[in-house]
C-alpha cells in the first residue's frame, strides 16, 4: 500500500493552504485514477442504453454491465450473478428488502429485531413497516464495551421473530458484529436475516454464502467506487418469495393494456434505465481492490485504528466510543470532548486541512444511548497513513488550546 496516494488525484488538493487529510471515509471514499478513467472511457467509447437495442454499442454496454454483476457476485462470494441486484445505494437496497420481501411476509404481531448500532437507513424503513403492519420493532442493546449484548439478543428471539436486520459494522463506534453467529441464532427460530454491510464490503473479505445471511446490502461509493450504485445480494431461492418494488420499462416481460408480466431474476427489480456508466465503472473499482487485496486493506485499517486510538487516548479530555479490543472494530474512531460541540471540533480540524465527520452520523437513537449530542469521527481507508493521524493530533491540540481545556 506504499505510495498509493499517487493513485488519488484529489489528495493533491490543499484545504486552507494545508495538505488535504481525508478522514471521512465512512461517509464516502475518494476515487483512484483508474476509476475516474473507466467512467470517462465508458462515455467516450461505449455509451449506449442496455438490454434494449441490438446495435453494437448497446450490446457492448450490456455485456460490460452484466460482467460487473458477475464480478460483484465473485467479490462477495455469491453463487451467481443472479443473486445480485443493482440499486442506487444501500438505503435503496434496504428499502427493496422492505417493499419486495417484508411487505409480503410480515404480519400483525410479528417481530423484527434490529440493533442499537443501526444507521437510519436500517432503522426508519423498519419503523415504517412496523407501523403499517402493526408488528413490533425490538432493539438489541449495547454492552459497556460498545458491542451488542448477545445474551439480550438470544432472549429476544422467538418464533414471532420474522426478520433480523443488522449492521456488520457500526459507522459510529466501528464495532464489528459477530454476524455469522447471529445469523445462526436467527435461523434457529426461522427468521430471515438482512445484513447492512455498507461499512464492511471493501474493508475486509466478506463472503455472503459463508455468512449465510438472506440479504446483504452495500454501496459502491464507500469502497472507492462511484456514487449512485448500491448492491443487494439475495440468497438462492429467496427471489421467488419477492415481488418488484418499482414498476415500468426494462423489468417487464410482456405488457397488455390492463396487465403485465415481469422478468424473473434480478432484472425484475431494476425498472427503467439503470446507472449504466457507474455500474461499469464499479467493475474497474473491484479490479483495483482485488489487486490490493482485502486482507491487506483490513490489516491497514486496523493498524491505523490502533495508532489513532493510542494517540487520542493520551488526552484525558477525549472520550472515545470504541470497543476495547481492536479485533472487534473497523477503521472508525468516534470521540467527544466535554464542553465542545463536535461541529466545532470538525471546524478546527478543517482549518488544519483535516476532513472529519461530526454530528449524529445518521444514528440519532444511538447518540441518545451514548448520551452525547453527537461525536467527531475519524474514519480510515487505504490512502491514509500514520502521518495523517499525526496531523489530526495537531487539530486536536488546537481544539484543546482554543477551548482552554
Ligand atoms: C452502516 C451504514 N448503513 C447504511 C448507510 C447508507 O448508505 P448510503 O447512503 O450509501 O445509502 C451508511 C452510510 O453511511 C452506513 O454507514
């Protein structure tokens, strides 16, 4: 991963006259040259709509688009391309689970379990479903170590549990949940399991078949890919229990004046012109990540987390929200300083050229459980270095000096 920064032109930017130190990767990641080039190449040489025309350009674009479906399947250990649906992001993928599967299978009195670590994307759709169906939302609490209380989870599970929706890694605390074990518990009572892997795919090896989850969703933009591309993995056979969630062209097989029949497989969920260029560009992103190797990326994230935690722990004024064991945590470090608003922390970091996220991180109920009005968050990826964390420490010292803490 040495010299990888040269692959990312944006890292040449100056912010407030300082070198950009980008530590907001849990929000979105920067794009390597090879990805930028793939996007330009597509529009320069191959642009056409897919699955429609029989001219050369269209057939080429269709082939490239469908090749990426195969690549995605391989990347996450799915049995075939037919397990992969393209959406616009993780949020849309989770809403697809709600509208295409849960709407047909959740009934009054049924229970859905989520965890206290969920992003709004994996909370609000289930609140709405429970309201509509008169079903119940149960929330797995946290331990003092910012991990999920697995005993409480096991007690919550019953034949009433129809769906368990879990993040594989928190975007706030970085907690990596033991999803494989949690899937086994859920399946034992006959519940389906949907994994929100927005913070995990692209950060460490993830194998959907091995995890044995029923659904798994993630976003290309959080793993060096373009915005506007999400993925929903659906376990073999489960597609037969689902129906389309948006209707129109592309997803139909035959249309009469008063009715229509729909395509089978993932295509029934992809109505209208999809995000062709960005999906094809995502193929180049996967090649790039494969070349680097997910185990190397995981080790790099952990090394930076260990270093950042060590440095930030030197300051007694800083409260860190992160599991004690590094192995339970991805490359995310949330912290607060009593008496300083997280937006003030982020503003001062920005003066040093350091981009971090501050606020609720789309996890407002979690903030209430942590009893804070938001946190400041550093999040790492392949182009970050220990030097970046040293610059962040400069920002931290400036915050403490400014607020005389
Ligand atoms: C854990 C988690 N789930 C879901 C999302 C939503 O992702 P997107 O905005 O790409 O739909 C995010 C984004 O930060 C996230 O961190």
